[in-house]
DNA sequence: GAGCACTGC
C-alpha cells in the first residue's frame, strides 16, 4: 500500500547563499493570516472550515453505522446534537489530556449559552461536572475506559467521538477495540446503535478506516499557515552545536519580534544550552538586541512554565528551549521559527527482560511535521531541521504507538475485566508483540489475577477486585492484601505516594540543605517507610505550605497524593475492606509489601552486587535510595530503570522468608532455575 | 555515586 506522509510538502528548491541550510517551499495550504473582525458567535461558527462539510457529514452519519471523520472538536458534537443525532443518549467526546477536555467543554457550553454541567459537561479524574441533563460530555479517554468496566456496551452513549486519535495513546488504542466490540455487540443484541467518530489531525487515516470496517473518510482543510522548511546541507554530528549556531544566525538576521522554539530531548541539555545562549547573548554587539532564553519541560514548577506565555519586552527576542511538551501539551503563540534537532527522549520496552528503557532516539516524520507546525499558528513560519533531507527521508513515517512500547499488565487486566474472552487475540488496531501480551498474562497469573483452566485464561475474584483500582496491578494487589496485615491505612498512603510523580523537591543548588532537612524522615527500612514518615509529618501540620518549603516537599503533588488516597479509600470501602492502621509496627507494612511485590525482589550476592530473583538480572541500588549506602540482604523494589546501569528504584527492606511465604511455588521454581 | 520525554485512571 503506498504510504503518504501527513502534510507532504511540494518539491524542494535550493536556496543559494545560505551556508548551512537549503530550503523547501511552504508545506501547507496558504491562508490569509488576518484575524476576522469580532462577529457574533453564529457567524463565527459558520466561518470555521468544518462548516462547509456539515451537510455531507450529517448525511453520512444518518446513513451509516460507523463513521470516520476528521475535524473540529467543538463543532461536530454540536452538529450532532442540533441535528438530533444521538439524542436518545449522551454524546461522548474523548481527549488524551485533562486540560483539553475541561477547556473544550467550557468553550462549547459558552457557544450553546448554557452553564457548564448542564447540557454540556466534562468528566475527568477527581472531577465530574455533569448532570442528568448533560448530552455533550467531554472526557479523558482513560475515564471512558474506566467507565466501560461497569458498562462494556457503553449503553449510556449513542455516539463516541474519539479525538486526537493520531496521538495513539495507550488509552485511545484500547478504546478503539472496546468501542468496536461494543458496537458489534449492540448490533447483535438489537440495542440502540453506537456511532463512532474518529478524529485525527494527520492524513494517515487509512489505518483507522480499515480498522472500522472500511468506514468513510471525510477530509477537512486545516487553518495552518505556510511554513518554509530548511534542511542542513551536511549531516550534523552535534545537534546541540548546530542548534546553537542556528539560534544566533536567526538572532542576527530576523526582526526581534520573531520568537524561536527549539525542540530538544531533556532537562539537562536544555539547561546547559540555555546557559550557553545567555552567556553568548551578553557579549554580542549592540546591533543584535537582547535575547530572553526560557527553558520548558514538564518537571518545571508551574510558575516557571507560565513564563513561556509572557511576551518578551519590546525589542527583545524570546528563545524557548523545550522538550516535546511543546509538541502537543503546551501551545505558545508568536512562534515564527522552529528548530528541530530531530531527536526525542522516549520509552522503549523489552518484553523479554520486562525492562523499560528511556532513550534518546530519532523522531518520526509525523513528529517532525508536528514540530514544524508549531511555527505556523498565527502567520507563516519557518522550520529549520538540523539534519539533512536524506536523513529526514530515512525517518520512520509514524511514531510507534504507545501500546507497542509498554508493559501491558494493566491493559490485559482491564480487558479481562471488560469481559473480553480472548485477550491473546484481542482486535488491537496495531497489535502488540505476542511476547508482550504473553509476559503480561504470566505476570498477572503470578499475582493471582488470572488463572488458566483448560487452555482458557479467566479472571479470578481477586483479579476482578484488582481491576477496580486505577493502579498498576501489583499496587492493587498490595492494597488488597493489606487487611491481612492490619496496615491498610499505611499501604494506601504508600501506594498513593508512589502514584504521583514525586513528592520530593531536589534543587541541585541546595543539595546540602535538602539532605539536612530530609535526615529526620529517613528510615533504615527503606524508601517506602521514609515516604510514609514524610506523609505522616505532612498530615500532622495539615499540609502547611511553609512546612513544605522548609522540608523540600512538593506541596502540589502532596495535594494530589491526598486526592488519590481518598479515591483509593472509596474503592476499598465499596469492596467492604476493613481499613486499619498498624501504628508504629512498620514491619507489618514491609511484610505486606513483600507479599504484593515479590516479583520485584532482589538479593545481595557475595561480591556485594545485587541480582533480581525473577530473571537473575544484575542490578544496583539507585543512588537516590535511602538504602544506597547500606547493603541490605534482601529487598523489594518498585521499578527498574535502565540508564547508565540497571538500577532498582524505591526499595524496601524485607526478609527472605517473607518472600518464600508469599509465593512458595514461584520461588522453588526460581531456585531450580538458578541451579540449572 | 545518578540524573528521569510525556500523558492518564
């Protein structure tokens, strides 16, 4: 099948006189950059490109059982509603991100002139702004997936609109299969039909159409402005050096109001390049004008992230050095130039070792086009690719979908809970490796969530309970075991602490202060108990902000921990679990962790190194662990990270006997393996 | 003796 690039630009032209780059003309449909004068809402809605397609869209929607489309997220749901389609139920519109779901709902409610939560509402984790009147419901795709556990046929919905499908998040990919199954089952059971609309920003829709039984495709013209694409003439051995040269080349030539956005791979190189740029810009001739260099990545405190939206002072150029957060999650106006290093840091998964590796790799063509597109949002723009056109041609066309790059344990558990009979052959749009599915099934069997009966894999009662938690299966299992050790309160806290990014704030410049402040919480029992100590202290001062600052605790994430814990506690109560505290008896907590996480265990070898009991992988204690200085004989850990070495992160000291108690069969098998 | 892209339930 011939493959076409999303947004394939026309043929190239050589620009003489540029030492570094050659260029290709505009990649997208030229449009006038003038903003229309303010008009009433109705007129504005009619001006949107999708309005032209309204009639055709509605005709097709009426005739067909299943649809594929592409277009404007705020309008299609309104068209459907106004045309009376799906009025018997609710129209769901899914988004990969919370902020998008919330802000889109706000905009549509405004257009419909109704208060949010009435006709138009949204549902995201920790927040449900809907009512019995809600007909247009914006939600995260993860939320719809979770709802489906209680309602696999999705009977409360008549239409599901899956937006931003091109991003291929794990949740959207699972949803594809779930809505397709629901659609078929409803037809078989003669229920109200479920209509599905897939919206994608790329033109690579063949896959979607094919998957949904060759559904019709509707193309919509975007509102992108033309963007000039430049490539380097020679391959660059050092993309950071190339970025630096290009930034200052542009800075010398372009008007100061033209901002630059540079796509890079991570915090460290961004901070380093930011320092270099600031240094150099101080020593430039006056004719150049000042430069404001701003770093942008997800782990920056929110206040610092907001700086990218502030316009630079007049006569000063804004240069933003960003990770791929600026590809989709953060949209910055006023960008005239995009510099694309062609590299990205992303996760890869090895199903054999079960290890996830975070590595710098080349972007896909689709990603390169996405980056370029960030330059043409208000007006025409320019994109400098810091690699040659030949190198571009060798990039893979699309980013590998997340579902093919991660551990599938929770996905498989979720599908089983939805009543999918044959998970090994589930109709994924892009099939994960069979080894990855198999290794997930094995992991879930070990946890007691699945069992094999006459070649059939079935969900156990324990597995069903595990699936009701929005957690990694091993965390859910640990919670479910906790009443047996009378330490549910502690385990709920620990699991909640582990579910957020990090509650610890570690500014490198204040390292000694951080260590001093943290010393009073450190437990020789490991990182879990240390975190628990911090959380208990936090609760004792009722989350006092000043206390958080003094103790280098991230108060925003701590707030999130509280919300997660409340949610988990609710689920426990619904399962009739007895929630007790073990007080100071933290050994009970460790015993419980050993029983829940025995697959992630490691022991000390005579030579002072560590080896995992599961796959005999050689590992080391991560230097961030409180056990780093010690030599515990036996530990369980939360995860392995493969960077310069293979490190265990978040360790808990356990007794070897506890592990043997937790899974006698498993460990006797492991012993045999070790001997042979 | 390290250093971690980005989402989400």
